[in-house]
C-alpha cells in the first residue's frame, strides 16, 4: 500500500502536532513492512532514513491551508496514494483518498472566542467537513471524542483513541548537570516553579504569577521560570504582569536538547490550562522527576488523575496552596512519581504506533 503523510508540521524543532507525527513515523515503517511511505514536507528534515520512506519537499508561499490545497494537493494527485494520514486537524478540500485524520482537540469550535473570528469560522467549517469525510478519526483522550460528538453529527464508530507517549530522553538529568544549569541560569539555592508552553490566555499565566507572589511571602527565595512564546498575555510596560517582579525568569524558547535538564531543575511544574487535548509539558516534567500542579478539567483530569496535584480554579490562593504542597511534601512528591513510574508504559510511542498500524491494517482489509 502507498501511504502519504501531510508533513507540514515536521522539522527538527517540531512542536505539538509535529512531535506527535514525528514519533509515530520513526516506528510506523517497521510495523508495516509491505508499505511505501511518502512524506510531504515544506522543508527538508532528513529525519527518516528508511528504504521505504520517501521525503518530498513542497515549497510554497502562504500559510498551511494554502500549502495543503496547493502544492500538497497537486503532489497527492500525482502520487495517487492508497491512504492519506492527515495529522493537522483538516483534510484537503478535495480528498478522494482513504484518510486517517488526527483531531488533537476541538478548541477552535468549543471556544471560538479564543481565536480571530474569521479564522474560527473557517476552521469550524473545515474541521466539520474533514471529520465527516475521514475514514478514521484519531483522538488522544475521551474528552476530545466527547467534544466531537457534542458539536457534530459524526459516526462514533470511526473515532479511535490512540494514547500518546513520552520520549525516552525525558528522564531525570544527572545532578551535576542540574547544578550547572541552575548556576548558569542564576537559580542556585532557589525554589523554582516552572511553566513551559505557548502563553495563551486559557493557560492562566497571570494567575500563576500572582499565586507565586503569594507563595513568596512564606518562601521568599521562590522564583518562577516561564518558557514560551507570548500570545498577547504578558504584554509590555507597567501593565505587564512581569513588571516589577525581578523573581520571574522568562525565555521565549529553549533548545530541544535542554528540555530534560530544564524540567529536572524545577521543584514544581505549573500548568493551569483550562483546555487541553493531551498536555505534553506536564507529562515531560513528570518523566524528569518534577511533580506538576494542574488545573482540573478538559483532558488533564482524564490523563493525569493520580499523577498531579489538581486545583479546581486558577484562583491564586488555591494555586499557591497546591504549589506549597508540591514544594514541601516529600510524601506527595514520592507518591506521584512512583505512580507515574508504574504507569509510564502506558505513555508509549511504540504502543501508539502499533495501534495506528493496526487501524491501517483494518482499512487495508475493507
């Protein structure tokens, strides 16, 4: 079978969607030894060295939808695959091929107020159309499945759950490496609370800042280490929640190879997101030995129940109390990390790839 992959999000610095499909593609060709894979990307990645994997670069101007319905659609028409794997929420407008569609979340439909109205309106139409057209719809949580069924009349039988994994590189870093990192970042001798992710309004970073400020009354050596691109939340000038708070360190990004030591250097990880389809950062923090404090709801309660300290609201008093527990209760930390080690095999990219291979096999036999 000839299997095509929309690889727009792939790259050496892939995030989110790109990371999901990258980890699956590292394993999928070996699980489907009779199939040929055609990966269509917007730039050369050189990440997939396999005799049955061909990477084709399709340059094009404009954003994703223009690339998908221009260069990619033209390449697919020429290649005429037996199956298209579409990892980025939507299918091409014209898609006569069998397809597997990833629906990572439905935030653009359930919370259009978080997006520019034209974008939300267009995306809702494309998502609905794609969900109806796809042969298989993959979700990473029952929460996402329920969101789809709440908003759209979709055949429930074609929605399949595929659990995501945590990469093997996410392990506690050696203590000497952690100490060097803390010294380099000016964190030696501090209690460090971290956050990593795009800084959207729904992730309540200003509320986290106020909670840490409250916590500093008891632990004045506490610092907040934020990593992520700001999308209109932190702002600038005197109105910024960063203003006058020298105990906050903010970096817009970190090199991929530094992520394990970043997580390992933290005393607690905070992720007060009110809407997630999965939640990679708290999983990576756990894998590196750092307990997370999460806002309950969406998929986070489903996936991290028993693995995190949960708060019911992002109110600073409740969050500060949860962070205090994460910093001071050795028993709580040990319990959470022991439970994660027990359940870590559930977070397996090989397991996810095997499930995807099985579903492709079912499509082949139809």
